[in-house]
C-alpha cells in the first residue's frame, strides 16, 4: 500500500557501443517501504458484537423445556427464564435477573415489558460479556464488550453493533479509536499497530480511504490520499535520511508528475510511471539544470545548461542543449 523511495540516478552512455547502466530507484514497494498492515483486523479478529449462538442441543440435555413461569422474559437468539425481580402485566419490569434455558447465558440489569432495557450485564458461558445500555433487547447506547481472547470494544452501539465513536483493542495490541458505522471503521479515526506504525485519517468500511497520515515506527511518513488501503492521488512521502517526494501516487506506486528531493537539496522534477522515472524531466541543483529523458527507469538522453537556478525555478521554458553522452551525474 501506499505508505514509502530512494532515488539513485546512474549515468548512461549513449555512444554507439556504450553500455547502458540501469537507474536504481527504491520503489514504494521495496522492503523499506512495504504496504502497511490492513487498517481493519481480519473478520476473525474483529467479530460482530454478537458472539456465535451456542446450540443448546450440543450443550444441554435434549428435550429441556422452558419451565412454566408467571413472569416472562422476551427471547433474543435464545429462550430465557426470569430468575428474580419485579414483573408487570406478566413480563419482567425493573431491575431483575434471567438466564437462558440452555444455561449458557446470564443477564442482570434493567427490564422493560420483558425486554432487556436500561443498564445491564449480559454474559456468555465462553467468557464474553457486555456491560452497558440496552434498548428493547438490543445493545444501544454506550457499553463495553469484552471477549475471552482480550479483544475489547468500548463506545457507542446501535442495533447490537458498534456504531458511533468508540475504541477497539485487538488481541495483538493494535488499537483503533474513532468513528464506527454498522460494526465497521467508518469516518475519521486513528489506528495504531502493535509494531508502532500508525494511521490517522479517513476510513470507509474498514479501509483507509480519503485523506490521511501514515507514520512508520522507523521514521518514514506519508501524508496524502488513500483508496482501498493503498496510496492513491496526491501525496508526500518523507524518509529519515532527508529524501522527500511530493506528487502523484497510483496503487501504492509513485506514478504521474512529481518532485523528488535529495538530501543535498537537488530536485528531480518530472514524470514517473510504476515507481520509475519515465519521460521528460529535469534535475535542478546549485550548479544548474540537467534536462533528461527516461524510459522505464533507464536514462536515454541528457543535456546540461548552467543557468541561474533561482530564475529557473520560476520558469520551465528553458530549451535544452543537444543530448550528449555522459558517464557521471544524476
């Protein structure tokens, strides 16, 4: 994905029998610039707030029926028995307690007309438990859902799913803080991976999409556009050694018009394709301008003009000299 390039330009000889050295460009997909991890944990690591329904037939004696009761609790994905608390019109109402008929779930908290309603604690036999607000039998409002493998979500719920501002912590130590919609990262948020990398920006359906900033633990930084977890559109990338690129990206690669700045301040201004220089460009330094032409990372011609670089920065209309063979420079 889009979050990484060192450009070393090797001279090219254009003589009849001259060898043609290849340029070395560390692309954004090099080992130093591998895509970031997925913004969202895989489905197995970020389950729906509803744990799997455990089948009573596998856990409890066959034919076990709900006992006849005068105070009822309305079913969700399980059948329930009222254990304690007040009733109204034959349904649990007010503070009370209930358990599922298969013995795998337990609830203690508020009821309204037989529904879990208000503040309560809902626990499953595998150790998963929710503490928070219910509305007519579903999680709604603020709450905390904790899984037995240490995954945890604290924030807003709607219709039993994460919805609104919240914080999700994965079992591996990664965390997301921001907006959720229908159980997914959606809106503005910040994700920090256990390895120290972080992303702050826009998400869409669990993916980095829109404008954002990705920081690597090694000091690299990308700021710009994302689409489907990949760098796309305009952006800027910085490396700890002082190198810097500003321009267009496509599917994680430097692609389009851009400016690459070297640690010594010299700049290559031109076109890139799939992470390599391609087409016309110019290298501007304190000594002048070199007009260059590249094909897929191989320099095929160059001419040099010693001019006032301050004036050159305000005009791109200088005419290059005739191409000449060289064996040094960038």
